[in-house]
């Protein structure tokens, strides 16, 4: 296949595999309640590790079995970026939520070519639904088009803030205060790919996190952009090498969130 059909074939497979693996991971989690697990950090973490590796192995085997010329970069198995085409995978984004049975987690699958994200697919466990986008073709939830919110007034806005222990908690608190003083309500939910979907589908007006890995944000960022949100993040090669920040927001609030782009030194993401 060439052109659009080349991407569409990959997108169709990614949508199918993300939904399948996501639902299998949900069933795996449901089969072992916290009461049946060893209530020690190591025991709980071992359970999450098994779930992560099992999900990534299923995604890798399916994708590379069909698209043998593609490369693969996953949270669990690593890999590298190539110009010919690379799958960027987070098998379970929001592992702490997954562990505790809080259904704000997802399966993130992106495909990049020559440093540009071309496909984004995320299974959203909270809705048992798959969101998807191909660059330049819009964003969808289970095949139905979605759009970012048309919010223009800060007092009506909702923001989602991510936070990593690799970054300053004081800075996180300071940003929370800045938003509060602007009249903007905010949340922290713990799964970047899903938080980006919330901006894409209009449920939230901002998602910002200072330190993420490329597999956390790649698919969700494209979906948010294709849904009409403004998105900014570092170049893909920089994200692969060292991670970075991502900002996605409703276009009507660009003036409210311009300070975030200035603080991070980011330019808008060009899908």
C-alpha cells in the first residue's frame, strides 16, 4: 500500500489491537483483586510488570507480524526511532490506576515516520472505547468525530495537570495556584494518554505535564491536535532521547495558557 491507504491499513490494525489488548488487560486485572494479591509493594509491582509485558508482547507480535519492515519502540522492551516507520507503544499507561482498579488508564499506540507522528490510537479503559487519528484526517471515538471544546472563559475551564517525581513539586503547586487565581478548576488523574483524550473530546480544556516519555504522549497528542486542540511538545527525536513536556489546550483559551509555552520554550506541534 502507498499514501493514505498505507497509513489507513496500519491504523485499522492499531485500532483493533489496542481495543483487544486493552480489554484483555482489564479482564486480567479483574481476575485478581487486591485481596488475592500479596499486599506488599513488590508483590503488587510484580503483578503490574506481568500485565505490562504481556500487553506489550501481544502488541509487538501482532504489529511486526503484519508489518515486518516497521520498527518498534516500547516502554517495556525499548527500541529506537527510524525514518522508515516506528511504532511507539505504552502497553498500560496509568499503571498505578490500573493496579488499584481505578479505570483511568489506557493502551497507547502511535506510528511515526521521518520524525512525524502519523497515527495515534488510544484505548480508554474508563469508556471501554478506542480513540484514533491519522494525521490530517481528524480525530474519532469509535469511528465518530470528536472536537476540542470551544471554551473561551477561564471561569468555565477545566485543566488536568500531570506531575512526575522527576520534576519539582513546588513548581507543580505554583502552577496549580496560577490556574486557581485565573478561576480555572483543575484535576490530576495519572494517565497522560487519557488526559490528552479528555482535551480532544472537549471534557477538559488543558492538559500539561512537564516530564513524560515519548510513548506516554505521542498517540494522545496527535488525537488532540486532530480534534482541533492546540498542542506543543518537543521534536520527536528529542522526546525519544530524553523525554519532555506536553501542552494541549482548547484554542479559545490560547491567551490564558501562552505562559506555559513560554516557560517551556515550546513551539506548537505541527501534525
